[in-house]
C-alpha cells in the first residue's frame, strides 16, 4: 500500500514476492525512516489459522510511525493487509510445535530528496516466511553489555525502527565473542538498571513468587509477549512487579538463590530460559545454569497452548483468519 500527502493510502495490492525498485535518493536510504513489526500466524487445533493479538501490533506500529514522524497507517489497513496475506499464503503456515508463519509488516519513506525532514511518501509492505523455533531447547547464555547501550531517554527505544537494531548489532556481535547467545542492555545513564535484550524483553522470578521485569519508561520496546506473560502470571497466582532492576542485585540474587529463574520473551523467542548472565569479571547462574525453570516452562506452555488454540482463550487474544 502506498501513501502520499494529499492522496492518503492508495494502490493496495498483493503480488508475488519480487525486488523493490527504489530511487537512490529515496529518503529511507539516507535518513532511515523505517519501522516494522514482527508477528506470527499459527496453525490451530482444528486446522484453522490464527494470529495472536494483531491489534496490538497495529497499535505499536502506529506509535512507532508517530515517533519517527511517518504517515499514520490506520489499524484497519494493517489488519486487512496481514489477514489477506496469511489467507493467500495459508499453505505455508506450518503445523507442529514451535512452527509458524513469521510475518513482517514494515513501512519505508520513499520520497526522493536529500535533506533532513520527514518524507511525504511512504510504502507499507507485509512479507511472510515459515519459521521453526528461534532457539533450540535448553537455556541461553547472555552477555551483559557495558560498552554499548540500546536506547537513551528521549530516544527511539520504545519504537520498532530499524535504526535501533543497527545500533545494537555490534553489542550482539560482542556477546558471541564472549561465548554467549544474546546481549542484555543496561540503562544509558548509569549502566546500572536492566533494560532488555537485542530482540526480547527479560523477566526474573524472585523467591517470593514474584515475576519481575523492567517498567516501560520509554527506552524499551513494549513487548506484546511481555504483556501477555504478565497477565498469564497473574492468572496463575503469581505476583507481578514492573520495577527498575539493578544488574548488581540480580547477580547477587542469582548467587543467593533469591532470583531462581530468568527468561527472555518475545514473538520470535516465545519464552527462552536464561541459564547464565555473564559480564566482565563475573557470572550469574540461574539454578544449575542448564535446566529450564519450572515456572518459566509453565508460562511458556500456557502461552503456546493459547496460540495453538489448545486451551480456552480467556483473554480474547486469538484472531482467527481461516
Ligand atoms: N524487545 C525488542 C528489542 C524486540 O525486538 C522485541 C521483538 N519484537 C521484543 C522486545 C519483544 O516484543 P514482542 O513480544 O512484541 O515480540
């Protein structure tokens, strides 16, 4: 779907996948006005296909567009584009545990100019690709970055824009150099509080049956999985706290047994248990560092069973497509 000022959204179409033609002065190539979403279509119990809370992706997309001074995309267009594509690609929605059709809605600025100002022309596209589980079974190890931060107050941390990820790649590469699977970012002011991971939010289980996660203060992405898990945790009688978490407290608490479990969560990662956090001069193990925590796995089961249509969708999160 195309947008131009004055004309609004127009020319919606579905075509076979092919390369895009862009003018070399298309503003996205220079000023990075680009936003995206990540979502999945699941095959449900009865053989149908459904997405998970797509309205939330549409809302977050609009919020990202607002932050990046891009055109507003009405929720109906977002929803319709995703639904139509999934319908056409329904044979590509795989069945089986951890499998889904990954959907990538995105918007780029296509106006041709060099100069720093918001563009007046945009293109919204959705592409799809079948995927399996993001991480294998077992726990992930996480490198705590003290050299790079992901977002600063007043920055774009709460928007899903490509630039955030471009800036985080070097830290992700660092985590591999240190033998870890993923990176954990700290706040940019003091490097003291936990923020989030490269493409996931992070949560910890405290020994007073409380699930704790950093609050949404504008520097982290408001994860839709994060929100669902907090709700499922409450449903299961856990206490939930969204509160600033000091990295030193987590390291000390992992050693003392106060923090028993940790996991990363997101559309791609679902719930991935964290076995260890590592930083210069130290390591924090959750449990034995290898075994997924019981509560984390219980929450994962609850979430994936809703997504696969195996249990009652008490919160109305499932959006049936076929
Ligand atoms: N944080 C970041 C930086 C991410 O890229 C993602 C994935 N979209 C998340 C958190 C989790 O968000 P969601 O649960 O909506 O996928």
